[in-house]
């Protein structure tokens, strides 16, 4: 195996399109990081095949912060959400649903999916070199949170967008026998969400334009989980 870097950040996104929660460690299961994207708000009456309310429809959704953990039989789940105004509302409350409906202009209802609500893969990963290169090309200091990755790798000896070459390979986290492992399945094709400031929801189109120019609108990769286990910030990552 070849060392490719170390885990710099781990992030769980308990509610689809809301703010993420940085983690010192997490359980990596077959359905991704425990508790990741287990909830979403659905647009009632939406006949499309993708009825979930996302920041693409309601950018301010990024500024809602889930918090509080309930230890369910399987994984930690949030209990409350801190709104942009600072109010702390129960995740399953009518008050939160009504606020999001009023602000977004959509009648919504909260859904919980046992195995999560993912677009393409249960784990997303990107390297620090790629994020830095996008920022330079865009002419700004790019906030890592704009990439909304589960795993941020502080990469070693990897050029910008070098993650593309990992498709079909395995990444192992840690040195222990039976260490958790993921299989890289595809490149991450980006959408306008990476233009959005995580603290305000304001958009800066320079980010997506830079990624399109540099790498055809791909940045980072998606993966499936090949071997479950504990993953932690600081763990060494190996390409197998």
C-alpha cells in the first residue's frame, strides 16, 4: 500500500443541505458515516423523481445547523436545529417545518431514511491540494466547507484533481489489521452548491467556473464502504 496523506477533517451532514458537523472520529458503516444525511425535507406534492428541498432551491438552508445527538440503536441523530436567527427548534417540530416552508416558499415535511439520502455515493472525499488549486484559479480563499465532503484528506505528493486517478482503487484508513476501507467508484460532478457561502448562502460563481475550466466540473470522488470501522482525524490514508 502507498501512503497518500492523512485525514484532516471528518464531517457529518445529518440533514440534507443543512450545515455539517465536524467530527473527531466516526463509525464508517456500509451506508457511510453514521448519521449522515439521514433526514431531509421533502417538498409536498412535488411530482419529480427528486422531491427533496436542497440549497439549490433554498440557499439559506445551508445556514441551518443541526445539533444534539440521540443515541439510537444504530447511530447518533440530531434532536434540534439552530436557525439563522439563532432560535433552537426541535428537528421534528411544526415550528421548524413551518419556518422552512414559509422562507422557502414550499410546503415541506421532514423525512427520515434509514440508509440515508445520497445523490451518488455514501462517502465523498476530496484532497486539500485540489481545494487550494480551485481557490487560486477562482481568485479567492476557498472555504473547505463549500465542497461538503465527508472526508478531507491532507494529501501528500498529489497534484490538483489527482483524486480522479483513484477511481477503481481502494483507500484504507489507519494501520490496524482490519482497518476501514472505501472503494472509489466515480468522480464527483459538481453543482452550484459549491458556489454558496456556508455562513450566508450567498453565491460566488467564480468557484464553479474555476472547476469547469480546470477539470470539466469534477472535484473530488465518491466511494462505497468496503470494510466498516472507526475513522478518525489524523489517521493515515493508504492507496491499495
